[in-house]
């Protein structure tokens, strides 16, 4: 059972006696993500994953969400809460809605987006937030699987950062299944099948880091390979994954990070990098755990409408018919 939302921050030592009833009622959602206290002696991300440098972070559009908690009365001052996101347009980031909602409960604010593999490195490029739109605003509450947010930046990302493609329309929907069968589509009947995907995140390096101040460590980007455990379908809001390598996993702070799929271009122009999912939850402990990713194509209406409302319209760019005979 999935039981932890992947958002991380640090609480003051006496926070337990001062957290509101509303916050306490969400402990089953927050899991251990709000339990760590104190400043990190060192930082890392993703459980036993592969280190990522600035060049790779830029190539996969990975960004860090810096959430200011100065207004939080129960949080350790001087440290932000962190989440992960993906650049999908020069000035637009896709992440998880709970990275907005949970900080609000603590009087926190999404303050900036960081463009660098180390969120705390001096001089790292950053962009402020102009506006954002959540799935809830468009009729898709998180309780129904809608855990997405589109974040509009005040100015475009640094030139090195590459927006990643959202594969809206990649898989045939229910009404298109017969056509896909007739056209001998490689996506019929199994969709993309059960491939491995690359996940990126700025989160905790261990379950213990969500509970013990001496082991708190988030803010540096890593990646981990995940194996799909369930099919990806346009009529399902999400899919499950598990780590390919024993001992690895994802943890608090990896919320909003992508599951990246690499797929051959139908016109023979090389490999296309696609955001197959956005990480919403994971089971505990963080090691050898299971992840829940939101499938953006299920929320195509939200992405198309909200991106247009933010002034950076995202349009479908890749259709399953391009791969058919």
C-alpha cells in the first residue's frame, strides 16, 4: 500500500506539540516526510541512485522546487522544503500538486525553481514563480488521482536546460483500440508494455533521513531506474513502478519528478525523450519500495487548457498513428 507523499521539509524540535489538527489528520499521507529536524551535514537524493551533474540535469529538464518555510511556525528556519519538477516548455515546469498544497498547510510558499544538480550550491541559476495552475482548479481533485501542477516562470529557463516532451496522444484510447488493431499498431494491445524508465529526484537519501536530523539529506539530484509494474493506459490516471536494482528507491523530496521514457522517433530521427509519468507517492520504507506515477495524458484537458491560460500552450506532438503500418 502506498503511504507516503514525496514532499520533504524540516520541523522545529517542539513541532509535534504545535502542529494543527488538520496537519495531524494527514499523517497517513505525509508519512515520515515531515519528521526530520535540523540542517543537513551533507546532501544527496534518490536511494542509492546514480549521481547526476548539471549537464545531465539540463539534458533531462530536471529542476528543483524551493519552498520557502519562513512563515511556518513549526519548521526549522533557514532550510526550504523541496520537491522535484520537469521543464516542459522554456518557461513552464510540470510537478505534483501536493508540492503546493502541503506547504500551504504549514504557511509555506513555492518561492523559486532551481536549475542545477545541487539546489544549495552558491550561484546556482534560479527562476521566480509568476503563477501556477493545479488539476483541482480544472475539476480533477487529488483524491481522484489528479496530482499535477503547471508552474509558470517569470522568465525562460537557462539556455542549457532542455524542455522534455509530453507524449499526449501517444497511446490509443478505448475508442481507438479497434483502429489500432487494424493498423497493426505496436501499442496494441499492450500500450508501451512494461519497460524500465529513468526517475530523477532531489529527495532524501534514506528512510532514516525523514525521521532523524543527523541523517537528513536532500537537495542534490540523482537518478534511479524503475521497472513498470502495471500498464500505462490513457483511461487510467497512473501506473506503478519498482526499482530495477535491489536497495534503491525514491523518498521524500522526489515528488513531481519524472519517469522518463526513451522511444525511437517514428520518422527515424533518433530517440525521443518523453515524460511518461510524474511521481506522486511511494511506499515506505524508501528502500526497495513501490512508486505511483501520474500519467499526464489522462489529464490532457488540464495540461492543454492550463498551459494556454498560463500563456505557454502545450499541444500534442506525437500520435500513436505515426507508429502504425
